[in-house]
C-alpha cells in the first residue's frame, strides 16, 4: 500500500483539501499527487511514462499503478472540480459577481482506436474562406477570471471541463450528444448549487452563449447574466404596446413591432466614443451604438416566453479606413451599461491565453491515452493543473514570485505564467525531488552557489 510522502508547504492546503473530501482511496491519493507533481516538472511530452522518469525514489509499487490512475482508479471528477472551485474562491472579491469565461478548444489525437475521436474545425488554422479540420476531441472549458497577485491582466483559471459530442460521434459511443451551449448551462447550474450566495456573469462566443443560454439567464436574472456575440441579422422587436391585451389565438403578446436588423439599425443610431479596457489589458478608444430590444428565436418559440428574451445589444463600430468589421455584442441584462458589456467581452481573450499556455507548457495534445475513462480524465486534469500552478504561485513567499525564467537576452518587466510555472517547479525540485534523489538535503548546498543556481535553472526551465 502506498504511503503519502511529505509535500512542500505551498501544496499542503490543496492536498489536505483532497484528503478531507475523501475523493480518492488511500492507495490512489499519493499516486495521484505524485503524478500531478511529475506532470508539473516534466518538460516536453506529458505522457505517464515520461513523467515517472523524474520521480525516481518516490515511486512505490509497479509503474502500471500510476497508469491506472487515469484508466481504472475510482474517483469523481465533479468532486475534484468542487475542490478546485473552493480553492480559487478566496482569490475573488466577496462582494462582486464571479466572472466566468467559457470557450471550446480541440485536443488533437491521432489513431482510430481513440475513444470518441471526431473531426472538428480548427479555429487557429482556419480562415474566413477555408476551414481546416483537426481530428481529436472538442472540449468546453469554463474558467474563472481572477486577478492573480503580481500580474497586470486577469487570469482565466479553468475549473470545469466537458467533452462536446457531435450527433455522429455520440451515436458511435452510445452517449447523448452535447453541444458547447448545453455544457455551459450544465456547468453554470453546478456552480450555482456549489456557491448559492454568489452571482455569476457568463461570457462566451456564438457557440457558448446562445438564445437558450440567454433564456436561462433571464429565468435566473437575480443570479446570472450572460454576455455574448450576436449576428448582424438577428431578429429584434420592440416591447408590446399593450402587454395585457389578448391577441390572435387568445394569447398575450410577447413582442411588438419588428425592428430593423442590427446591421441596418446602426446607421440610424448616434455613435458614442469612450475609452474602454480592450484585449490584452490595453486601453482603446472605440465608437459604439446600442439599445434595448427583444430578441426573438423561432426555434425557441414553444417556450413560455414565446422565444423572446429582453437584451441590450451593442455594436462596436469598425474602422472603415482599416477595413475593420463591426462587432455586435449583447447582454441578458437590459440595464447593463454598453461600456461594461464591451469590457466584459474583451476579457474573454484571457481564456485563449490559457489554451495556448496549457498546450505549450503543460503538454496538452502530447498525451497517449485512448480508452474511455482516460479520455474523460486526462484533459480536464491538465486544465486543472494550470489552476493548481496558479494557486501554488500565490502561496509562495513574495521573494520567490518574480521573473525568474528570463535570460540575459530577454528581459521581462512583468511575470507571466511561464514564471509561475518556473517558480513552482523550482519549489518542487528543492523541497521534494532533490531531497529524495540525493537522500541528503545538504548535498546540494555543498556545490558552489553559481553552479547550484545554474543546475536548478535548467531543471525548472519553463520557457
């Protein structure tokens, strides 16, 4: 039976939370913690075999026991996500709504034996004229926007992750199909149950924040606000002049006079110029127009509200001299200021940075798993590892939270996730791995300081 090794002080709160929730069995918990620590310090491919090479004397039992943490060990991913949510919660203001950013990404996988593998559009390589197809799994990731100490921009820390299944793939694996919008609402319901006293602002693109999502936010308007992107030809209506007067079919009216399309309406409204927080924590002066309206969707007309939801839509006017396109946004809260809608949607870009850093630094798309249980666990765990690294960074002493991964030719003014990962790796090497590898914690201190720091820099290099 595996025994729990001594973890560094910065990781003790997180490991204690896992132990108290009793998510894992007694043999599985130390293997899981050891495997996650190995994935943090591993560079290159993040396969289990490559990660275990770093562990050395810390390994107990047969190596196959650590492979079974993904494929056969019994634990609930929902409970694991709840622990992550509660650990992130202290970093958020207690009196402000929790800002959630949801977006999908494709985890490329090769091989016909991979469970639920499908063909998906690659948004990175695709253009307006041609779509590029990528084989693998499409995941919806929901992250919390958190202001991590020491960083200018907010971080999108993933807390929930789910697999999107097309009807074709769902029929092959005998599971119900799941769209990004359905998963976003499912995750939102979970967070509302876990945090009954908090309000939420959900931000997403076309596929995440749909008319169904806005209708859900309207039904729970006291706790949820949805902000998304809208097409320029959306069906907008005025409010009914006589809402209590029965119309055809002895039904109360849900909508009034039809309004012009947003792409036409922007020519009739007066534009306003304001400085707003833009992508990448920059400040930009934009021109925008907008108004309150009722958004109608004929596919949702059977609902109680007749497929009509009140919104406030905003159009950020593009620069015609630079061939800029107009961007149409909306909020399920008709009273939200237009400037706030623009700033909230611009903050969605932080999750794209998270996707890139998980792929380049934490080995997404480099794992070799193919069975059902492993597919449903590995990718969510890697995204959760991003959040765990951020949590460990916040618990490090202030003297260790600095730009340590810079080189003489590349100086940084502000730390990045690579610096956070570097500092966490350095802490794991000093407090856990080198102590057990050398069997004498004073062995490393006998080396000259310059040589010792050079060795640690290469061991913990992140970027």
